[in-house]
C-alpha cells in the first residue's frame, strides 16, 4: 500500500479541531485516519478489522456531539481506535497495547474522552442509561451515546439495558453498528432479524426519503413517526423489535457515508428520549485483505501493509498453540464418544472449536456472545446424558459465575468448562487477563479445577474429564505450548486430585500449578548450578489438592514455594498454605503469582517479570527463601 502524505490527520488533535473542517473535507480525513490505523497496526499489532469499520462513525460522532461533555461509550472497545486517535492520542497511538502505553480498549483512567471501560461486551446500554438518568437528576442537558457492535448486541445484558431504557424518558442514543460479525460471523435469530431489516430496501428507501424531506418541519416529522409506530403496532401488529422495547428506531443507514451520518446524527441530537440508530458497516473497510477474511483480520498480528502478507511465525517447528491442542483433542474425543458436544460463546476460531465444527458441525454450538447462556445451555445438555465441553475465555467466564454455581455445581452436572486464555494474556490487559478463575471457583463445592503443565497433560485432562461424571474446569494459557509431542500419544486417564514429583531435592520444594511449571524447571536448573537442591512437584489439580503429596512435602521440607498463573489471594497457593496450617505444619510458604492488583498490558514476558514469576523471579525466590 502506497504511503500518502497527510493533509488533515496531523492537524487534528482533538474533536474541536475536527469540527473546524467542512463536511466535504471529512471523507479525505477519514481516508487518512484509516491509512494511519493500517500503518500502525502493521508494525504494532492490535484489533484492526473492527476499527477500520468505525472510521466514519467515530468521525461523525465527534463532529456532531460535544465530546467529552457529551458522553460516548464504545462496546466492544476494540472498535475504538479511530476514537482514540481523534481524542488527543494520535501520536501516542504508536504505543498502543505496549507496556506503559495506551491500552487496547477505552479506559476512564486513560482519557477524559473515554466515558466507560470497553473490554467486555454488552455493557454500553446499561452504563449509558445510568449516565443519562444521572444527568436528568442533576438537571444537566447533555447527550449520551452508546455504540454497540461486533456481536455485542447478542449479550443478555444488552437486552436488560434495552428493556429498562425503553421504559424510561432518558435522553439516550444507542447506535447499533451492524457488521454481521463478532470475531467470527454472527449467529442466532437476532442476526437473521437484522438481516431482514437491512434487506427491506423499498420500505427503508421510502422511509428515509420521507424523513429527509421533512427535515425542515420537525414537529410534523415527529408526529408522522409516532403515527407510523402506532400503525405498525396497533394495526399491522408488526412492530420493529427495538420499537417494541420503547425506542424510536432510525435506519438502517450506510455506516461509511460520512455526510449522511453527520446529517442523521445532527437530527437525532435534537430528539429527546431513547433512540436507536441502525448503522450498516463493513468490518475491515478500506483494506482489501481485511474485508475478504474478516475473522483472520480481526487481530491479524504484524503484516506487510503493501501486500497484506501476515508476518507472524508460521514455522512448522513451532509448538502448537494450546487452543489448537484443545480443538484437535476435542475432535479426537468426539470421534470416540458420541455423547461429546462442543459449545462456544462466539469464539470458534479463537478457541479452535472450528476444528471440530469442520467435521462434526451438528455437535457444535456457537451461542453468540452470551457466556451465562453458554454454561446453562451446557447444563441442559448434560441433564440428557451428553458430555458438553464449554470453552470460554477465562476472563469472560466471570460473567457466568452464577450459572456455574447454580446450574452446574449445585446439580453436579458433568459439564467440562475449558477456560482458554487463563492467566496473564499480554497486550489485551486488565480486562482480559484470566487471573481470577482459581480463586473464584476454588470456593465452589463440587468443582474440580485442572491445571495442565503442557500439551500432553491438557489432552489427558480433557480425556479424564470426559469420563469423570462431575463438573470440571480445565484452565490453560494463551499462546504456544512447550513442544511436547501430543498428537499421536494414546489417552491416559489421570487420577483426579493427584500430582506428581518431577524432581527430587532437599533444600526447598516448589509446587507449581499449570504451565508456570516450565518456568520453574529452568529456574531450578539454574539454582542447581549454584549448589541449591530444589524438589519440583507438578500439582496438576488446584482442586482437590493432592493431600498425600502435601503430607510428603510437609514431612521433608521446612520451606515451600507455590507458583500459579493467577491471583495469589484465594488462589491455589493459599489453599496449600491453609492445608498445611490446618494440619499443624509450620512450613514456611512463599506464594508466587499475581498480587492484589489489576495488571495492565504488555508482552507476556514483561508481565510475568513484573509479577515476579518468570524464570528470573522464581530463581530469585529460591535463593531468598534458602538464605
């Protein structure tokens, strides 16, 4: 792609600067803004496709509304790169997702223009309603706009917000950015409903012509709108879904026609009450590779902007990603056991359930961005004798906590919850680290929590879970494994709650939970060169703990180090310490993991070091506890 000189981009530091442009100049500004996002994401990877699709929308919103006095919420926040660049962060965008730099999502702590956090989906309407009602109570005449897209409308919280907002008089504008995608293509009845709306060309063309023709007679225009709603609801009994919720519905309109967006938003700014504007956009707009393969270019990694060639590692010698070990293993298990089904809340490629989908699509379910529903749906399947493997990113599972407790654990249903992206995930930051799952679910009766150290253990834990007839969580990290050969090895049923001793020692014992055991292996080898003898135990299960192993450790060691890729408070190390205390052992325990804090974004290596449980941190802990 040929680099172009910027005529407008470098002049626009704030929305106030943007508003000095003429509407006729905005398309050229949008072209430059899109080019800048492509250039930066090529060398500093991030969420490319979604943000390319919102260039015109973000520009129009800041052009029309008086931000930050008017509040603008992005949902999901990976659509917000244009917003960040327009709002005083153009030059800082080179630090996006880097340690100490801009976050990948809107954050109130980062900018006065970020009205609400945007890491998890479906929160915008509820938050926007709260803001609008607060302004009403304070007597403030300000606007609140919620932009919801990339599949976020399928989340249950979005409909809870719609239900509440539609029954209010809150001055609220919801913009449905409809690109028919989340990470993968949207699914479900809502997708088909929106498609019917957008393909009603004759009706929509006629409605828009009438609306525009009456632009200079706002009283008549509002009266005709109300009459139209009454006609549809009372006579035709064919109300628009959003109008049934009490919203005034407008659209659909072209999300890449900047002049039309500015005109429409200017009109809607003057209309009070709850309103919804339906905008049709293209994920990856303006960059051919991103338009043609929208799932891949959601977050493509580094690439050559000229050719569209992705530059990430494609070596056949690279270890498999843990998500691919999950995907292939689930297919292997499903071939052997017809009871096994797979479930994902809108992440088939992200968690590699697409591997099983390609061969056994009738036994795979993408339920949309709806984690709570995914868990309860899995519980329903389990009541009928099936063995559901429900794959959820660890941080997103937080939204399904009650479903896990009430619908799975209390009933002791054999649902296998596979938590991808457990532990520190890197550049996505605090909203995406899977830090809380052990601490949150370790307190839940009937729950078993597995922590594989490598690819083979993940595979065998999945096999064990398929036979266990109990609720089991299997947590594993983002990224690649350690290179153990796993594809052709026969399955081995593991003893639930039993760990293994990997190395004998006499000075200190290290108990590891999960893949951090591989950091420990290297640190222990380094300590051995210094004459320090360290025993290493792979605990495998965070719950139940291996009490025989703990008794052995307590008998032979006065000093113990526990290591986990999760929060220390209430985590696996705390469980070990509690067990030792309850059984009268005076063992000195040092727990390594994530402290009582939300960890920001950076590379995984940087964050492991920051939290003190990379190889160097473990080595330092060994030498300190021994001395």
